[in-house]
C-alpha cells in the first residue's frame, strides 16, 4: 500500500494556481485510472486507485499548504505506513515548466508544504518535483506561485498531466525510470529519424555546342583562311 499526496491550496480560488499542480496531478491520475470517488477523511480529499495488485491512496490535504503535514501524518498513521511509502507531488521553482524529477528524501528547500510534512513525518519520503519555472526574483515568488498558469502554457500542462497519468502504473511499481520516460514521451516526443529527402534536382537543359568554325568551312575555304 502506498500514499500519494498532492500539494495545493483548497478552494476554487486557487484551483488553477501553479502552486496547485500537485492537486492537478492527482486529479488526472484519479480520472484516468478509475479511482473511487473522492471523500473527506484525514482533513483531506481521499480516493483509492489500484495498479494491478498495488493499492494507492490519493490524498489532497484540505488544509492550506503550510499545514499539509497534518493530514499526511494522520493518514500515514491510520494505515500504518512508513515515510518510504509516501510520495508527494509538488510544484518546483528550480525546474523549468514541464520538467519532472524524482527525489527520495532530502530537504524542503523552503517549500511550505514540504516543510509541514517534514515536521509531521520527517524527510524520508519520495517527491515528484513538477517544474513551474522561477519568476526571476525571490520577491516575486509568492505572487507567481499563487497565480494561474498562463494560457500559453495550457498545452504544456495538459501534456505533462497526461504523461504523469500514463506513467503512474510504473511509479506504483517502483520503476521511476519508466515513469519519467512516459512523461518524456508526452512532453518531448521522439522525432522520426527519417528526414525527408531533398528531391533530386532536375537536369538543366543544355544548348548544343556550336561546331567549331573550322568544321563549318570547306577544305578550300580553310586553306584560303591560312593566307589571310
């Protein structure tokens, strides 16, 4: 049994925010893999999905981001799980939009949701780091993460979420490489190695060469020309 946690802020006001990409990822996994209906438990929205024999609980904390660890800790204790059974999907400023990285354990890098989870279960859980890019200056970070994705990012976001859902069975099996590969096939599809060939250039029409003047002269005319 595993617990997958998506980080975000509850309520329609925040639904499209970059900070809520963890919620978006779990919503797409639930929709594409026939999860049970969401219900309220552990101060969170909770659903169950199965990948073969592997049961995964999907958890979206109903607290605000900086209190996310409360519901994560409660759910983990109820199901008698260890931190190593927990995977957290969260936004990552240090990755370009559409990029994804996996990480096991480590620090919270100032992320309020991760900081709260650290306080309740420690640092030894897995993370799916979902790139949202950086606004360029630390003073702009708060407004940036709490703003919606731009219209121009809609296709990128859709490809990313599709890839996450398609790779979810691999992640549940512990195949991190297969999970990331499924995302890459969506966000950066392989280009065909067959490059269109340049059509052969049509041969240029050539004009017949004029015969040398001497060949056009009679023997008597050529002889006369030598004495001119």
